[in-house]
């Protein structure tokens, strides 16, 4: 294809055509000057006679300079006139700039769209709840940080959204906010939080729709650390961090807000596998109860039940790995008692991750327990407490999680719950279920 460039009044030059170049005399040519020095003429291979003297090959240099001037050789670049060359170069530079700008705009738009998350259908229970999942890629965090393989998750209610925390491969703790089917904030590093051990368990509680948050984790000495968020002051280290309370290396963490008055109950494993309860009340922390003995590294989950009742879930038998439930404040009982959930329901789970969530009122209180079945560690199963009885087990997620990965759960609204877990590609995945 020919390309034309406007070079003057109505003229177009095709740069692919050969330009007109003057010819220089060959070595064998003889140049005669007839009629004076101002009238050069090239005569090949013979002499021309005229009145006056004949000059044979006089001043060949002068004739060559004249031809060179006419040919314009000194005014070309790459066989093109200088002016034409610079015009084409300018046009090419302009095209390159336009292409670069367009590519930059497209990339920016795509990156913006990727932050909106993606949605896909999730598997529900046989009672046909509506389940919607959305994932975030492992590289969705800050540069150089991806969700660590096997990271713990901790989720809370924040207004009508879910805020969840996890650890990255660099040891930092990040959070994201999920509203509906989109990530509306983050991923962002928790400001100022340092010293979390690699693979730390995580637990969190909140109140006032996320205006107040408590986040718990272990440092490299397995001491429980507390990180506090207040919407008027931001993030800062909590008082528990200075208590020197130590868990065993394999301990998990669970925490709940308890009672009408503001109390926090924190659960962890200590020496001998004992599950320890620690209480925050009236601005002070204290040891409250030593509970059952759990297997090494047992998953831990806790939830609140109306009328100041607490449920804690754990595994107590190395062989069967059945999940047990103990209850505090059950009507007509005092202290902690084991319920019939474990022996009767036979929820056999892998060792490590148990999650629980509750919602409703005393007339229709709902509870859900989540775990990885021992015979299908890349799936998530659930037992449901509804109409004063346990129903299950039902498969909620089939063969798409990492084996025995962390699960965390929260309830954003009545008859609704969300779980967050790590899928087989190490991405965090959120599942919203409408009962």
C-alpha cells in the first residue's frame, strides 16, 4: 500500500517511488566547455570542436560539483528528501503516542473493573437456599503480598457488609469489606499491626455495626495479642497484648461478644490441650474457666445464644474427630455442660477449622456449624439448628477448597449468613446464603 504525504500546493509524493536523482559523469566522460565557462555540456566518448580553443577534460571537479548540486544528494536521508523524512518521522511518533495512551486507558479500566469482584452460582443445601459466591485473586493484595496457603480467616459484621481478615505470605494481616457481591473496600493492610507469627490463628468481634472491632492473633512467642479499632481513633494495640497470656503453638482462637453488658469471651488452647476461657469485663481481662480437653490443634468456634447462653465447638477424640458442643447458661443448669450435639450428630471433621454463626430471637433462634468432613477435606458441610432441633449434615461447598482450610462465618441479616474460605487456587472466596 502506498502512503502519501502532502508536500505543497496539491502535490502528493509517494515515498515508495524512486526519487529523481541527477547523474554524475562517468570516469570515461569528457567534459567540454563550449561558449564560455557558464555553459557546461557533457559529451560522452568524443570531442566537440567549435571555433576557438578546445578544452579537453578541463576542471572536472567543477562539473561534478554542478551535477551534485542539481541532483540534491546532500539534502536526502535514507533516500528521501530531508523535509519528507522529518514529516514521516513526526507522523510515526504521533501514532506511537496515540497507541500508548489508548493502551494505558484500557489497562486502567480493566484494573478498575477487576476490583468489583466476580460472581458465580454456589451450591446450596437441599432446602434450596440462595447461594452466591465471589472470589478475590491471590494477587489482589498489595504488591508482593498474596494470601498465604492455609491462612486463617476471621469475619465480622460491619453495617450491612462483611469485613474479614487474613494473613499474607509476607506475614502481614490484611482486611477486605464485602458488600453484596462486590469487594467495596480493600484489600488493605491493617495499619500498624506487626509481629504476627507466620500461620497465626485469627479471631475477631465487633459491635455498633463495625464501629468497634477487636482482632486477636499470636506473636512469635505464642502470646495472645489484641488489636483494637475505634472509628474515632483508628487502630491501636489493646490491653490484652501486655498480659503475656500464652497459648500452645497449635492453638486456634475463638471470640464472642457476650451479654447485654459489653463483655468479650476469648477461647484458646493451653498446655495439656485444655481449652481456656479468658474474659474482658468492666475494662479488665481475667481468667474465667478451664473447659474441656481438646485434641491437639482442634478447631474452635463460639457463638452467643439468647438469655446469656454460650456455645463452644471443638474436637475431643483423636480417633473419631467428632465435633462436640458445650454450653454455658443453659436453662435450669449451672456452669458448663456438654450437649448432645457431638454423640448424636456425629459431625466427623478434619482437625483444624470449625466455624459457627447464629441469628434471630428467642422464639426463632438459628445456629449453623461449618466444618470440613473427614472423608472429603476439600468440601464444607453444615449442621443447622432450626425449630429447636439440629438438621444435617448438608454439603455447602463441594471439592473446591484447599484441604482443611480455614472457614469463618458471620450473619449480615436475619435468615442470611456468609462464610469466607480459601479455595483450591488459594484465593479467598465468599459465599452468601439466603435461607
